[in-house]
C-alpha cells in the first residue's frame, strides 16, 4: 500500500490528484524555500476508502502518529501540551478547486488546559480565548453538524450585552464566558462534551473533511463544473500561525496581477489582528494590500518578493493566502488564480511579451467561452447610472427591462413585446418560462451555482444573483433597497459581468472586441484587450486545421460573417425564401391540382429564388456556399389549421362562402402531421412534390451562370437534407444533375447530403457513393438519436434532467460525444472508406460550441459552420484544438 500521508516537503505541484490542489501547492512552496508552516497531507486515496467504507483505512492512524511525532519534534512543542500547545489546522483540498464547498477547522489542539498555556505563552489571554472559541465554533459546525447560527447568535448576544461593535471589543473574560456558552451549546445539541483530547479532535475533523466531499452543495457544484464524483479530497494538517495576536499581526489575500483586468500591480486585501476566515467572511473591513507597506514594511517587502517568485515559478497569475504573525510572514496557500475573460487574454499576451510563455501556451490559456463573453454589448461607461446594489455576476451581459416578479408576468409582458427583468428571491424550475421570456434574471439569494445562475448561463441569458441588499417581496410586488422601494413595472438594468444593479435604463455600447471584428477598431488603436484578442486569434488562424464557415441565409449575415472571418457558408437554409409575400405562390403550389397549375406556381417562385442566390453568391464571391434544398414540411408555409377551421366555420355560419379558405383548409388537413419533425420533409418532400427541387436547382445554376458572366467566381454547393437511404440520394441527385446539365453547368457544382439521421450515419459508406460531401446536421441527429424533439423538451423537463445530473449540459448545446458523437465518427469513417477525398463538415448549432469543436477536430472533419456571431469563438477553439 502506498503512503497515505506525505510531509509538505515530500510532495510537489504536479501531485494534485493525490494531494489535492492545496496540498500539492503547499508542498511546492515548501520546496521553493518559502515560509510555509510545517505540516503534512493525507491523500485523496485515504478519502476514497473513507467514502467507500465509512471509515478511514486502518493503517492511517499509524502514519498520522508518525507524522505528528515528526511535526512535534520540528516545532518543539506537542499537541495538548499544557504550557505551550502545538495547534494545527485541518484543511480540505481537492484536486479541482471547489471554493467554499468543503470545510476547514482551525486551532485544533486547544482544550480547557492548553488554552491557559497559550494565554501565558503568547502573553495575550484575549487571543487564546478567541482562538478557543473559534475552534469550538468551527468544530461544532463542521464536525458535529450543528447550526452555525447557534454560535453566531451567542456571539451577537455577548456583543450586545457589552455594547461592543466588533469582536475586537470583547476582552478575555468575555471570550472565556463565551467559550463556556459554546461548550454548553455543544452538549445541548449533540448530547456529548466538546472533545478535550487533541488527537480525537484531529481525527474527527479529518473524517468530517472527508465527509464534506459529499455535502449537498459540494455534489451540486461538482455536477455543475463537471468534476468527477469519486475523486475525493485530501486533508492538510498545517501547524497554526496567528494573525490575531495583535495589531502587528494580520491576514490577507493577494493576487500577482489584477484578476479582473490582468494589469500588473499590487492587488489584494489585508486585515489586521484577524484569523484567515475573517477576510472572506467580511466581518470587518479590510484595507487594500498596498497599505501593508505602511503597516509592516518588512512583511510587505517579503510578500512582494515571494509573489514575484511564485509568478516566475508557476508562469501565471497566482492567488495567495498569507498571515503575518508578529511581523513574520507565512504563506498558507497559493494556486493559479481564477480571472475574468478580459484578464485571461491580457495576461496571456503579457506573459508572452515578458518571455515567460510562448504564443502556443498563451492560446491554450484562453477559451472560446471567454471570447464570447467579451463580445457581449456592455453598459456605456460614460452614461450616468444609479447603482442600487451589487450581487454576483452569474451570467454575463448587460440587460435592461421592467421589473416583473412572476414567470407569468414575464411571459405576458414579453408577448406584448416588452423587455423585462425577472426578479426573485431565488428561482426554481417552475420559473423557466419566465426566464426564457425575460431579458435578464436578478435574484437576491444564491451564488454562482444557484438555479438561476446555472440555468441562465445555460441559456446565455444575463443574470445577477445573490444581490443581498435587495429585499424582494414577490407577494407585495416590491423590492426594498436602502430605504427606497422599486415596484413592478419600473425599469432596472443589470450587469451580468460585474453583478451591478442599476435603477432605470442604462444605454449599451458594442464591445470593443466586436468593433475590432467588425473592422471599425484597429488592433493597434491602443486598446490593450483588443490587441491581445487580435494576436491570439491570428495565431489560432495560423495553427488551426478546421475550416470555419457560417450559417447564413441573407447577404447581410453573410457579409458580417465574412468580416468575422468566415471562410464560406456551411449552411444556407432556403425556407425563409418561401415566406412573406411569396406565401401566395407557395399556397398556389400546394393547392395545385394539375401539372400546369403547379408549374405556374414554381415559375413564379424561380426568379425570386434566383434573386436570393444572386445576392448571396455575390456577397460570398470566391468562397463556397452550401445551399440546402428546402427542408421543412410544406404545412409550415400555410396558416394554422385551427385558425383556418374557425374562419371557415364562422363564414359558413354567417351563410357566406368561405371560398379560397375552404380549399386551403382541405390542403392543410391533408398535410397535417402528428410529428412533423419525423414527417414529409427534406428529401422526402423533394421526391414527392414534382418540380420543387428542380426549381431551386435551376435558380442556383442560373444565378451561377449569370454571376460568372459578370466575371465573378460563385461557388455554390447543393445539399440534400434528411437522407436516410442511398436510393433517396440517387433519385434526388439524378434530378439535380439533369437540371444542371440543362442549364449548362453539368458537373460544375458539387452535390452532397446532410447526415442527420442515425441510419444515414450507419450506412454512410453507401451514401458516400452518391455524395460529393457530407455535412453533419447535429441538431436533427441529436433529436433523432435521443428520440426527443428540441422544441418540446427544452422547457418541459431539461432543467430537471440537468438538476438530476442526467445531462451535465444540454445535448443540443454541446455534442453528446458518446451517443451522437459515435454516430458522427461512424459517418466519417464509413464515408471516407468509400471516398477518401470526401469533404466533411458540420452545420448544427454545435458548430459554435467550444467543446464540440474540439470533438469535430478529433473526429477529422474539414470544417465547422456556425452562426456569424460565433465565428470568432470557432476560430479560436479550432486553433486551440490543433495545439
Ligand atoms: P478554503 O479552501 O476555504 O480557503 P483553507 O483551508 O484555505 O480553506 O482555510 C480557511 C482559512 O484559514 C484561510 O484563510 C486560511 O488562510 C486560514 N488558515 C488555514 N490554515 C491555517 C493555519 N495553519 N494558520 C493560520 N491560518 C490558517
Ligand atoms: Mg484557502
Ligand atoms: Mg436538419
């Protein structure tokens, strides 16, 4: 059996899986010679045994004994030693950072005897009793499962009795009395005494930290962040250093660069005379880290030196927890720090300029999702704003709207065309419709993993949560904030990046990053973020193998996509070309009873279609444009059956002749389908309605000829949708080829198909015989593989499925690698087995999803196609996938 316990000096930063992130980095700092209080780490392996069996492995006790002995010898004092006790912290620390999800107990080792020793030794009885009350408080909460309020209330009462404003105003006697109180509370709530034996304290705390892996919030967080459920946490036993020994002591957090902008400088917070958790808990106000220079120059200088060492060593932004004990600096934690999207880009290129990392590494360190965030419009910084609260920026964006408090009100207002912000204390699955209808979501409770936050991020909707200053009363329809009241219908604005909430409508401006992509802001115009984005996306373009095309049906979208870097159109849907004024001709087509009538209707549509293609192909001159022949069922172009039936019935009741409507109703009824998604659409339609595909192909071919005659270089590709049998494709292809020959461009326009049915993927070897290219239609392929319709399920049960962990993310958003992905791989392999040079693309929504793009790269596709706004994301991720 390998060791279950490692001294800090025995590990390193690459041992995260075994020692957890905190333990591995404590080890790394120890070995860098930085001042880390000595200690040891109990491995995640021990935790796994605990989680499986409910008790720690039998050999663990001996190993801990051995390491405790070692630690006692090093520190020259013993656990529980009455005159000068060794105290330790028992700290959780998993491989993946799970901030605030698990537990830590400080000051382990204090008891009724040794508290006096500590008081005497430190010459500071107040400190000793404060440490003891903290131990009982944390132990009671974390290890004994007591409600934190029991202790917090008692502390409040003690302060009130004394007229004290902060805990600093409580003296040793007050704290001593509080300790008595706390011990009584422990007895009352758990039926046992607070354990006096230090080793018992330690063992119970270790088991509690292991157990906290499976706390409800930890489970939810892991599900959200897709962290494995069985990895377990390590436990760090770290000898205590004290920031609460007086004003010459303190504790703080620091960042080697500004985690919100990436700028170099001194960033962090410091709190004098405090223990670690006080900084995060916001009990007293911290001072900016820079003030430490005045407070304690020597410690400040030490810290600056250590920060430089750490940045140089980790080659990245680090965040740090430290404590100053009577003028001596101690390092308690470091890790490569979280940062905003803007900071990620700026830090990456700064580090390249500083010679710390190369440009490949810089590209690895930025993500498409971060780039997408930088492209959201933002509130105009110059506009006057009335800020009323600050919560947690849970899902980025800048949204304004009228306040509504219920899902129903949100839906109603949205139907009237009004912009609304849904405001709740917290949301639940029943609010989904309202969340969809709203511009943004604001809650007064809950953090980044609350329902509101998780669902909003999934929908790409702006969300601020946990704005605790707001007193939201849904029943009354009011928000009370700092003495004023906001009622339903009032305008507010929320910033999902900063978490700020404003009264009134704040004007928005396009992000500079979008201006750069649009070509209206030069990369060297002085905006450092834009310059970073430019450098990294240019590098991505240099290294990527995947092509990036766009989904666009209009010349306007196509032009934008080109500016954003699209290399062609991967999907032009032709159905919009049958809407609007053209409906009349479509109706005539559908109602036609003779060949003559049908041909007449088609002849009306053809020049209109040709006009569409002329525009589109001209806009995309010289690059491929994949045009999908008509896909949706015909009844989508007709009025609703219910409306029409009512109209006809009313006319008849009034004794009028329903005329045209009656004929239309017959057609609508004839075409009605229970499951249109699985009905007469795609190639089926083309094979059943004579002349329809031919008309479209003639329009494409003649537009091509015309543009060529103007000296242009149109490159259309014709794509047949929803093929499931090779015979379908042969028949459709024959017709397409016949028309191309008639127009005089035989063999000059590639003819391909969509792979969007499981059957097509499975028989792709046959289908490839009749196809010049494949484009995977992953939306339909997801629907048909799972057997659910996107329109019907997303509101109905997906949020439940996400909560239950059946999906970590909707399979419509990110490709289901195991199921749908396996079909894509099958399609690729079998298609290329028949035709090695077969061109392969993907044109579903997944084409713009970072994780899916990596999958398509691995699967060997030639290009992805996505909506114009996702093009930069796709370029960046395609580059990252190639590294
Ligand atoms: P978290 O992962 O929630 O930050 P930590 O294990 O880092 O939990 O500990 C919580 C707080 O206690 C931190 O501020 C940390 O710096 C402080 N702390 C932990 N161990 C010690 C110690 N041995 N001496 C002094 N402060 C400590
Ligand atoms: Mg910490
Ligand atoms: Mg489809």
